[in-house]
C-alpha cells in the first residue's frame, strides 16, 4: 500500500498543506496500532480476526506512507539552510530510538513475564502504548504552524495543480537518482535493524541480543551527530563518504559477526550502526532538497515508499533466500555491496545534477526553494 498511498497523500500535502496531512497520518497510525493491540485472536473471532489484522496493517501502511516524508518535509521547510542537517538528524533520532525502544521493551517483557506469557498476550502492550503517544503527538501537531515555504507558494499562487503528473514528467530523473542513491541505505538499514538482531541472537544467545540493543542505541544517537556534521561539510562529500562506506564495510562486518566472537560481533555491529546513522542523516536531506518545493511531498513520498516496499520490506526475506540458495552466510553482504555500487553511481549523478543547476544560475533556490 505504501507507494500508492504515498502518491495520494503526497498530492494532498502539496495541494492543501503539510501540517494538516501530518495530523491525519498520526491519527490513522495511532488508531490502527492501538486496534491491533485490542484485536481478539483467531481462536475468538476466527477468519474475521485475520481479516481485521490485515486491514489494520494496511491502515498502518497508509499512515506511514505520509508520515515519514511529511515530517521530513515539514522540518526542513521550517529550518534555515545552515541547520538543516541537524534538524533532520533530530527528527530521525525519534525514528532511530523507536527501534531499540521496541526491541528493549520486548526483551524486558519476555524477561519479567516469560516467553509463554509474552506470546499469549504480553506482546499487546507494545501496541497499546501507541494510544497515549498518539494523543500527545496529536496535541503537538494541532498547534504547529504551516511551513513558511508552503505559505509563500500559496500566497504567490505557485502551488502545483497536478503534483503527481508534474513530478513524474518534469523531475523523473531526480526521482530515479534519489531512489538509486537510497538503495544501499535501504538494505543496510533493514539488515542492521531486522536481520542481525536475530542472527547475533542465534550466534551469541542472550549476550548477542543485548549487543544488538546497545548498537541500535548507538545508531540512533549517531544520527543527529552526523546531521550536525552535515551542516559543516558539503552534501556531495557526505554522500560519497556514505556510499564508499556502504561498499567497503558490509563484507568484513559480516565476516566478523559470523565469526561468533563477542568482541568482533560488537565492533562490527557498531561500525554498521554508525554507517546507518550517517545514512539516515544524509539520505533524507538529499531527498528533500533535490525535489522542488511545489511537488516535494509527492516526489519524496513516492521515492521513499517505493524503496520501502521493494527493498526495505523484503530485505530480510531476500537475505534468507540468498543464504539458502547459495549456501553462503555471506550472501547478504554481497547483496548489500552490489546495491552499494548503484548507490555510488547515483551519488555522482546527483552531484552532477546540482552542479549543473548552480552553473546555470538556478542553484539551491530551485532545488530546495530555500
């Protein structure tokens, strides 16, 4: 649902405002997540429970399709250019902390209640916590101002009448470049957050799970640190640093993790966590800045949600299939490296797009409407 819903909600955000859409997305996400926590199981409601679970998951996908890039667009358009990296890093800190928070809370619930209690219903606590969080977020968002960029476009009658058609027909090259640039981020992020926690748990037991949790915290905290650095170096340099890291680090880090030594696992996991922290900082700044403001919500939502549907979502499954079909536990690392080559080429492409605009006198005003 995410690419389709992202296109629809993106158009709404570009036509009617960023703030209003963010209120809608938090409502639908909070409702769906809380409903899953309250939903009776198959033994009580039979096939209806299964259908409703799928329905609420679809609603979560719709909410997420507008939430992530809506928040990124909202914050970037409120931030002075010299603080954009830090601003993006701070909102990504919230995203980053949600993974260790959920993982850590699940471990704590299992530790105190037992695995059987958790499986029988303790897991619902993870979903029900969203209810009070939704109310807090809703209160905050209802009291926010619309972005200065959107207000100016509206006052000058510069809003796009057909954002989807305009972004595809006029800025398709930017969207393709941004999508390819995000490939290695997508697979490395998914492996760090969803593949390796179980893998190191298998290799190192309970110690491995706590290593994974600790490294997730490091990853989250590193995002605003990288964002702060982004405001002091060029975007092109940051993109190249990340893409080269995405090419060089996966293979040796996988080797160290698969070796089973706790110190090696910790060191490799930390390296990957810091790399993905950089990704969260530079990838979304690049995506928001490369799409013009009049179609920014539509373009960024399409790229981000398509990536999450075709790369991030299936990444763990693809990794497991590659291991099974090749017989090599290193296959996921080679998969990440191949995507890294495409991302490096895309980073060079993006650098050239922006250099050409500056040379033509268009510069960042057209790219980011700053």
